[in-house]
């Protein structure tokens, strides 16, 4: 816009334009702060015109094109700053900020004519009209950001639910597998105990010792497996009490 209106002022207009748009880089992390920074830097054009640093054409270009930064900041507040019940005042804040910067530009450009036409009363009337004109587009941008945030939260909640269900299923499967292993090992211990009794009744002392050693080994495996068996909710299950085995000689 500056190239078309006043090509010689391009270098002078670059710094205010960059300063106005630069805060948008942090719009996801601090959307409210970015909105305040964008609304604050929107006054560079009117102030530059008031102090004679910018021409009216350059200041108008900065304010007009800079409105895109306010639009992005409003959308960012709706999408990243929180739920809709918290962020809805951004519509009025952005509309009021844009209105004030535009009125400041108009006042700096034609203060003498403004005083002749009606002064403060006319300025307030124009402020109300311009503010109401800015309100619908700001509301639309905020609504779009709020819809995007709501959809993102629904997708995230669904993904969290799916992940929780998958983890829970894996925990249950692991629990059942450990339970099955413990039952098999307990059966092995009881079989060795029965074999010890049978060999003892038959008078096979060497067989009794071998079966006793095998039973003790199975008992250690059973105890190790029982230590790992926990209920899915994290509460250890009541471990079955092994009955004492009496070996008669």
C-alpha cells in the first residue's frame, strides 16, 4: 500500500509495520498479551502523524493494513486463550481498540476541521458508529476461533479416552496372564507334593528327595509369580495360602 501511495516512504513504514505484526509470533503462548501489544502498536501510525514523522498517506496505510494483525490476534484469543465463556469480551476490546486508533488518526489528520464541524460531540458519535461497524467482524473471528478450540478439545478428549481404554485393556490382559501362570505353577507344586507323599509311602527315599527339591523349586517360582499378580485397579490381590506338606518317612 505504501509503495502505491508514497514509494519514497517505504523504508520509513517498514519499522512500524514489523513492530505491529511481530507480537503475533507469540499468539499461541500468550494470546491476551499479544492482543494488547497489537492494539498498542496500532497507535504508531496516528502518533507518527501527530508528531510529523509520517505523512497522512503512510499513516493511513499502516492503520488500514494493520487491521489484519488485530483480526489474527482476536482469532488467537478465541482459539488458544481459554473457553468461550472467558474470552468473549475480546470482541468488544478489539472493536474499541480499532475504533480509537482510527479516530486518533482522523483527529491527527484533520483536527482543525473536526473542531469546526462539531468537536468532541462529533468525535464521540463517529466513535460509536465506527465501533459498531467493527464489532460484527471481530465477533465472527472470535466465534471461528472458539469453534476451532472446541473441536480441538473434543478430538483431544477422544484421543485420551482411546489411549486410556487401550492401556486398561493391556493391564487386564497382563493381569490375566499372570493369574494363569500362577495357577499353573500352583498345580505343579501340588503335583510334586503328591509325588513326595507317594514315594515316601513306597519307601523310595531318593525319589522323595528329588521330588522335594523339584517341589521347592516350583514353590519359589510360584511365590515369584504371586508377587507380580495385582488387581487391575492397582490393589494387590489376596494371595492363596499354600497348605503345609508333610513328608512321612
